[in-house]
């Protein structure tokens, strides 16, 4: 693979995010559409800052990033609610991003040609790391557009009403045995996916498909949101305090029927598509109502690697366990990507959403959010009790 081919995926990711921001109205690029999401402009600035920092300051030691940029684009130093007012003008940011991206590609090309002893450049790790970083922020940008569309919602006439269906789970049994978890790939992984290991899992039965929109409507119509026995004490308090009665991405149309909203706008809910827009609280309650449970992430990964799971790639799937380090975990390239979230407050999700790039659609990839978060497309898959 020549240098051009090596850098092509990164260049594509750079251009995709830059194009999203270039075509975003100046009035929207610095707006915060959800308290858990930064403005669109911040994501572009953060991605360009990140590649510039690791490449020019850490690897090449030819540039020192300004304190102003560090204070804005390093998440730990930047209060999310204050990012909108701290952003530069729309045109200024886009021009700086474009110029910096081009310069960084030139630096990377020279580094790859010349070779480097720096750990970050071994097997061109930095290139793959930056590709994945861009991919995650492009996905988040789509979450932001979804929230914008939810706020701009003026009603939608549903032509064909979604009808509730009983749970149609087709369970597959995985026998008791040793299964391989995690990644041994030196390039296409994050630190929390390694080291890979084998462990014995007890036999379990997992649904071949995620819970669908129609099945989740069955939970709603059966009073699932109003039946306390299916909810943990914390989850029930959250549901009551926030008056939660449906998935975050669902709205009621002008004729009283449900429809969905995503980054492209309003759309008709298809009965057999995986439900999305759920918190861990809602996913757990629905599983309880169905006399089932959520999978442990090890069960999910084992089932995926053995070819049992279908329907992945539409919505992230909540797992029952906290996000945690594997035995022998070592932070790389920095402690801030995973370690702060090993706090027994974040739950693991597996799979992918409709916005997830192929570079991170792998069996070992681990997403993680707090139990009450639902501003992103997440659903569930059932495991038989």
C-alpha cells in the first residue's frame, strides 16, 4: 500500500466533517442543541486540534499548540456549556480547519515515507487512530442534527400507523464453553478492547434480532412505562422526574400516530426495524417486561463472533454490565480515552448505529454511556432468563 492509499481514508474523514460544517448555516454551527452535545463547530475544531497536537507537538515536536486552542478543544479543560460562545467565527474556523488538515496530511506523508521510531507511528497507528477519532465525531455530528430536527419539529402526518406486535424473539443458544473476547489487532482497536482474552461463559440464549419498533410499541401500549415493577428504583425516579413515555426519537404526528426523527428529519417508523432512542433504564425495563434481560457484553461479543446475531448496525445495543477495564489493560495513547469512564456509572453498548463508520464496526468495539442518556440511537437485544 503506497502513501496515498494509506492516507486516503483519513483524508475522506477529514473532508466529510469539513463539508458538514461548511454547509451548516452560520446560525447553527455554534448552537448547542442538547446539553450532552457540543456545538457542531466544536467537533470540527476538536478533531483538527487533536490531529495537529498528536502529529506536530507530540510526534514531530515542530509546533506548540496555543493555550487558547487547548483550553477550548481539550474536553477536560472546556466546559461543554461554554463552548458555543468560545468558538471562532464560522468561516474562520472552516478555513483554519481546511488549511491545518492539508498541512497535517503533508506531514504524515513525509513521516510514512521516511519511517519513524515513535511509538505512535509504529505500523502507522496514528493514521488509524485519527480515522477512528474522526468517525466517532462525525457520528456525534449526526446526533446533533437529530436533536436540531427534534427542536425544529412542526408536526408530521403519518400515512401508515405503526401497530404493536408481541415479542417475536427467536432465541439461539450458545453452549457453555471458552470464547475469545477483545481485540488482538495492533491497529484497529482502542485501548479498552485489549488485551484480548478467553473466558468460559455459561450457556445462554440470545435473540437473533434486536427489539423492533412494533415490539417496543407493544411495551408502551401494555403500560410498560407505568408499571413500576419493571424498573429499578433509580430508573423509576428518572422516568417520573422527566415524564418519559416513549423513545427520545419518537414524536406523535398530527393524526395521533408515532413517527421517528433522525439527522435527515422526520420519517415513518417501520415495524420490523430496531427501536432506537432508548436509555439503559428503558431498555432494562422493556427486557424485564418481556421476561428477559439484557446481554452481558461478553455474551454479545461471543454471539456476534459465532455468527448468531443479525440486525446489527441500525442502533447501538445496551448491555447489562458497567464499562470496565480488561485484565492487563494499559492506556494508550493517553489515559483520558477510557480510564475516566471506568467509574461504575457508564454502561457498555455494542454493535453500531446507522451513522457508524465501517472502520469502527467491529465485534470488539465498546461504546459507553450513563444509564439515563438517550440522545443517540440505542436499542436492545433480549437474552432469555
